[in-house]
C-alpha cells in the first residue's frame, strides 16, 4: 500500500508539473517493466512533492546499479521549480544504496552541478538544430548530398503517420540484423511507442506503393523534441527514406512551434555525420556516473 501511494504521489507530480512522457509511471512501466523502477521523492513543508528522481534499479557487474531504462534517453532528477544545491543533495540521499549510478541527465530539467562530490559529470556531444530559422534557411544550411536524398525521398515515397505495431516490427528487425539483439520484447516496445501521440510526440512512416520503407519516433521534451529511434529497410535506403523522414519530423516540430530539434547524439561516426549534415550545432549532453574507483578506471579506458 505504501509503495502504491508513493507512485501515485509521483504520478500526480508528473501531471501537475507537466513533465514529458518519459518521466511518467506508464512510460517507465513499459520501458523498464512494471515493478522494475522506482523514484525518490522530496517533499516540501506541506507534504507536496517538489522534486523527484526516477531510476531503473538492477544488478550490474554484481553491484546495485541505478540507470536509465532502455528507450529513455534522458532521466535523473527533476523539480517543479528551481532546485537548490542542498535540496538536490537531500534528494540524492533518498536514493537506495548503490555502488553504480549512471544516468544521462535531461538537459532541459534545469539541474546544474552534481548532487555529491562522488558523482562524476561526463560530457558527450549531441546535435541541436535551431528551428527559429525558416524552412528555406534550414535547407540552405544542409549539405547538398542530404538535400538530394530529401528530394529523392519526396519524389518516390509517401510520408505520414505510422502505427506502433508496424514501427515496432521494423525497429526490432533492423536492430536484430545489425547487432543480433532487440531493444525490448516486441509487445513491450509496441506498448511504449503507443504512448507517442498528441503532446507526447509522434510516429512517422514512409511508404513506396503502400509498402513500409522506414519509420521514426520523436519525443517531446520540455521545450524541444528529440529523436528517439528510426530505421529503414533496403528499399528505404535506396530511396533516401531516413533523410526524408528526419526532414518531415523537423517540419512537424516547427509546426508545433518548438524552438529546437535534438538529434540526441551518437557514438557511431556515420550516424554523427548524418546528424551534422542537417546543419545542426554541436551541443553537450551530460551523464552522471558514480562507481568504485577501479570500475571508473576501466570505464574511462573503454
């Protein structure tokens, strides 16, 4: 009963603070698995939740670890208003005992600094596209090779909304072909994508003669929208499906009057070059990491 009340209080906090969907219990249930995640809460003097820190709790390398669930790019602490340093530290101390903490922190949550000295701040690049420019300027800032791919896609493909079922199958098949594993069990992935509608985000699909060639999933953050996942099949690669889908997603985000499109970075050089070809500027995303010294040395070398 106490756990249910705890999660219900967090659910109300998410709704009242108008948090993005990936903070919400329903998303975390589907991304992490029901009962596999929890949240630390900080209450004000009246007992209302003023800040929260959701996490996936697992055993990793024989240690208790607090992580982001799969398909959840940003997480970590979030507050209804400005969070003072001592409040962030107090929230940290409400987390369960752990030896490993590794979470990519939401850049739009307004959390600065670190909660305790033992937590390291690990920066990595992302790619951010300023949408205050008009479509003509956005196209001008792209590489010519990308513009050609977009024109090819617009000539040969139809782009519109995609269903969670068809895109889950596409994403699952493409990832299995590349790395031999899936992101999530197919029903779980389908249920997660089903949440990306309305203000939460959107799904786009490209088709040739009615046959699916590619798909993309976009999630709303506080102010921006970010690219979560996308895939194309062999036919889609021939016709520039991913270039066309990304451009269609950028146009939709502009229509929704968001000022920024976040490509959400990549450690794969070819994907990083693709993101950069849109004229996006390099930004910084931050991972918080806390681990035993020996493990930190090993992670630094890897």
